[in-house]
């Protein structure tokens, strides 16, 4: 299972994923605070972006 997960991660970000790319993702998709005019769809979309970034951070930490 661990090997499958690692292969899936490499397929997603390639073997050269590093902190530079992670910093770029954080810059392009910064955390946002929902405002009253946001739709539920917007809030969920933004939460999904942050969820992916957090998942990548966790996986990078596990690989160290």
C-alpha cells in the first residue's frame, strides 16, 4: 500500500517536486477567509485547493 501511494504521488507531481513548487502553489492558491458574499461552491472550491496543498506538505514530510 505504501509503495502504491508513493507511486501515485510521483505521478501527480513528478520526481522533481520540491519546496520551490510548494511555495509557488501557496502563492498562487493562498488561504482565503470566506466572506458573506461567497457562494458555498466558492468556499468548497477554495477549501479543496488548501486540502491538496496540505496533503502535499504532509506527504513531503513523510518522505524526509
